[in-house]
């Protein structure tokens, strides 16, 4: 019944570590862009 859900889950153990690192990078870039647009 949940076979389709298992197919959506990442197979690599490192996925969540890499996802967290990437999200921190994206947030940092968004904050830098916000400061740039505000003239800081």
C-alpha cells in the first residue's frame, strides 16, 4: 500500500545532510540578495 511512498524517499543516506547544506546555502544567498536590494 505504501510502495509508492517508498519510491519517493531518497535511497542515499547522505541525502538529508546534503539537502541541509544546500538549504543553508540558498538561505544565505537569499539574505545576501535582500541586503543588496536594500542597499546595505
